[in-house]
C-alpha cells in the first residue's frame, strides 16, 4: 500500500466515523423514533453483551468445550448467581474473576 492509498484510507475512515457517530447530533430537532423501535432498543445492550460473552464461555478455538473442567463455566455460573442474589455489577465481576483465578491458578484448569 502506498502512502497516498494509506492517507486516502485514513481520511475515508475518519469521515465515515464522523458521519455515523454524529448522525444523532447533527439534526437540530429530535428525530422521532417509533414506539416499537424504542421498546426493541431496550434489549440491544443485553443482546450485544450476550453475543460477546456466551461464545467466549462455551467455546475454545472455534469448538465447543468438551470437558466440565473448564474454569470459565464455573466462573460464569458464580457471577450469574451473585448477580441474581445481590443485583450488583461490581460483585458479579469480582465473584466471577475470583472463581476463575482460583480454578485456573489453584487447580490448574
């Protein structure tokens, strides 16, 4: 790739980023969103988080895990249990991480 091509690529990506991120800021008045879309957007963060976390927990190198001696399963279960018990994000992260470290460092999983 030549310097000119790299420069054109960088400028193009910057313009695309500016336009897509500024889409909601550029209009002078609020853009009306239908009620069904507002209800659906409430679930977008949960869906995105699930799409990122679940494959990481149940797969290794593109294949489903084939053993129960995987620390990620127990760490995810402990984190979920903490969240449903106390409803705290920080405690969920600390609990899951603590279980993961104990099983990986302590038992060598």
